[in-house]
C-alpha cells in the first residue's frame, strides 16, 4: 500500500501497465499464481468503477479522476 497524492502521475510508474502495478502488490503479499492474480486485478478494477480493458492501459492513458481511483 502506498500514499497516492492528489496528482497520481507522480506516484505511478509510467512504464508499467495498471495490471503490472496492481500485481506487484499482490506478488509482494505472496500471491504467485498469474491467472488468479489477473482475476484479483479485474475484481479490484470493478470495485472502483473500471473495466477489465483498463488493466492493459498505462497511467498516462487515464483521465485525472480515473488515475485517483
């Protein structure tokens, strides 16, 4: 878990997709199965009002409000 400031561009690695960013946290917590992790990523995106297709996007491809989610 990390603090995401009002301008999330400074907090998110622009070279990683949203899925990679979320999966990094899952791997650190010990979740290793890639298929299960993908399902968890999709669940998390859905919880904040985003869809599975957003997982393959990079942070700069989101609007400001979407980045804050």
